[in-house]
C-alpha cells in the first residue's frame, strides 16, 4: 500500500522509495499547474458531476477536453469516458454488426477482448505482431466488415507496432483499423502524439482510443475519429452514454496536462532519454532485457523466487518496482519518468546489478 506519493517519490511501509514502475511517464500527475487546474475546477463545479453526459454531466471543461484530445490526435471528434477500459470496450461493441469479424493481436489489452465479447461477433486471434499470419487470415475470411485492433505500445512487453505493415494490409483488404494508444500518448512521436507521428503515417487509423491515466497523469479514457468515420459506429457508445461523467476536477487536470504536453514536448525527449539510459546501463551489466527502443523494459530472471528476492532487496535499498510474468518467465517491469534525475537512474541501475550479481553467488 502506498502511503503517500509525489511524482517519483513514494512512501510504502513507512519507507521512502523512488518508483521505477510507474505509468506516470511524464510526471504530470504532480505538476503544479495540473493540481491548480483541478483545484480551481473543484471550487467552481464541485467534484462529482452528478449525471451522465446527456443529463447534468457535461461542463464546459468536458467539452474543451474532448475538443483538445481530438485536435491532438488530428481528428474531428473526441469522446471522453470514465476510463480507457470503458472506452475500448464501448468502441469495439459499437463498431460491430451481424457480419463483423475482429482480428486481434494476442497481446492486446483485455479491454479489447471484453469489447469483442460484448459485441457477440466472430474473432480471430493472430500471433503477437505476426502480420504474415494476419495476412493469411484476412485473405481467407468472407465477413463483410473486417476490423483489425491493435495496441501502439503493448503493455506487457513494450513492443511498438510497426504501423507501416498494417497500413499496407489495410490498403489491400480495406478493413477498419483501431489503435489503442494507452501507452503511446505522450510517449511516442516527437511531440508525443503517438504511433502515427512516430511512423510518419498520420490519419492511418479509423479510430484511436487511449487514456489520460498514464503519460497525462490524470484519469479517464477517450476515443477520437474523423467526421467521415462516424457512420461506422453501428451502436450507441454505451459506456459513454450510461456512465456518470468523469469528475470535473479530473477533466480539468487532464486538459491542463495535455496543454503542458503541447507546450513542452521536451518532456517526451527527457522520458525517452531516461529510459534509454536505464536500458544501456542494465544491458552493459549483463542483465537479460527485452528489445531496445521501448519505454517499458522487462528484466528477466530465471525464477519467481529470484524475482521476489530482487524486488525485496531493491525496496530495502530505497526503490519500488513491480514484477512481470510473461510466457512462463519472471522478471521486473521497469519504466522511467521525465522527472527522474540521472543520479537516481545511475544509483538504481548500480544497485539492481549488484543485487543480481550477489544472488548468483
């Protein structure tokens, strides 16, 4: 249980620790302007909205946030949800009809899988980033409506989707493309706009969904799309229409965080510089890592027992990290924040390497 937190500094069991496993990639959750915007909105509107968007749940701030995230993603329309999970579920459900099939990467977020289940239509699961298999599945399928759904950055291993390959398949088969930008917004691309900017393939996706709860340091989800894509939505966005709107201070915090990101894209560079520093130092220490150029680093160990030992030892040394279990392997899931200092990174990497070396002996 975290007893207190300020950016990268947290207290657990009365211990002061530095966290290296947070999704608050840019450190915006404690930015003074974000906190000020939330407080001012609370004073003006109260905290809870008291209603769904169609009743008393929409304030001027909610509308500004929807417009701002749509503009940020180079789209016409934005819809705000209570969470990224709700956004993903609602989007997948709303796009389906009686002749729909979803093609889903096996490592997509569970919210996509749950949305497909609620849609009640057919699906094909393709191997992680295996676009040759996806090509074959698309080629032999006879559904009128084909939808491919993928993450930009995969939560569990940090892999970045090669969008250019999907764009080629989209031109060939004409499917609808959904991109989950939960871990890409604020992290990929020169200005943090996500996978399309990262790959220089703007407006490739039909629908982009994401969350304000990671790099933007707040809470809530969104979907964005061009005006000419609205007719593709066959059913109501139920998680939007039938949920109480996110609290107005939360919406204000998200809006201010987005404004900061737009005015200070160097935060993206600092975060990526920090994660690259961690990767290079740990790689030089001989630790087994996942692929480079990812802002989620997995450090693999030979057993769950060793993973637990490393986590406990790091906590005694002043660091908080979380475990990862992937394909029967155990290890640590590490992330960097833009607010981490180089000295903090150097010390953390040194301690981790020392702990791993001592365990061997």
